[in-house]
C-alpha cells in the first residue's frame, strides 16, 4: 500500500511539473511566463543609451548607459559646470524590468580614480522607474520616488561624448 501511494505521489508530481513549463529556463511555475513583448523590451534595453538634462543650478548632466543582456549595467555621468569644467562619475550594478517598471541596484561607483562599493543593505541604492515609452530608438521613463522624467536615445556601441573639458584625474 505504501508503495502504491508513493508511486501515485511521484506520478502526480511529475505530471504537474510539466504544466508549468515556460520559454524561460529559469521559470519556476510560481509566476506567469514572460510575454514576447517582455522579452523584446529586455533585448531593446540592452546596449548603449545616451541621455542629458539641465540641473537646477544651471549645470548640464549627460550620461551614457551600457546594459548587458545578463542584467549588468554601467553608467558614466558627466556634469558640466557653468565654467565648462566636467566631473565624471561611473556607477555600476544590476538592472531589470517587470512589466512597465524599470529598476536598478547601484552596487559600486568610481570618481577621481577612487572605486567604492555601496552598502547593499541601504534601500537608497535601489531605484524604480515607470516606463513611459520604449522602442528601439527612445526610452522615456519617470523616477517613481520624485516624479522626475528622463529621456534617452539608443546610440552606437562606440558612441562617446566629444569635446569635454574633464577635470577628473582618471579620465
């Protein structure tokens, strides 16, 4: 009797596990499978993107983001002061998407040749953005915490900012 019960349990477990298959090798059956749009958007987000904005003090911030297919990112921020000098800071970490939410986990940064890691227990290093528009040329998003909006454009993998008067020693 115990053997029959065991065989039935194994059979039920095996047959149920086949009901929860997905196109993702990491899918565990506890959440819905990714749609084709989700996968397409993930692939669109990878690569190099450029954005810029004016800051309240009149300086200009530009950034170049490189996102990899495995969820890693690196951002070079360039802040140009009114006098034309430029500070550079590089940030790196993990990125992801869930539906219309884009998020980052900021893990390390470098400035003036100094590299430092973040405190992973600090909630400040996690940011979430509502995706307003995403296609293969444009990414518009809103920072959920402040409502600030940003716009980026997809650029070539070798895109660089030219003519910067950088004052950082590591550039």
